[in-house]
C-alpha cells in the first residue's frame, strides 16, 4: 500500500483480483497449522511462501 500511495496509484490492496489479504491469511493459517503439528520453522516458512505464491498467482491470472 505504501508503494501505491507514494506513486499516487490506486491502492491495489483494495482492488478486485489482488487478494493480498487472502494470501496473507492463507500463509498465516498454514504457518499456525504447521507449527501446531511440530513442523520445523524453516520448512513451515517455505510451505507458507509456496501457499502465498500460489494464491497470488491464482488471483492475477
């Protein structure tokens, strides 16, 4: 959002198709679930990156 405000662009967080909040929520939920299951933090982090990337790519395609 800071980038968009600084460059005087429409805030992409609020536009349909970006799904920043959904991607962040998916990553947070995944991290929480994996932490509860005892997954090592580094592996859980990589899985969260993959989940976030997947949601973002699906949103923009």
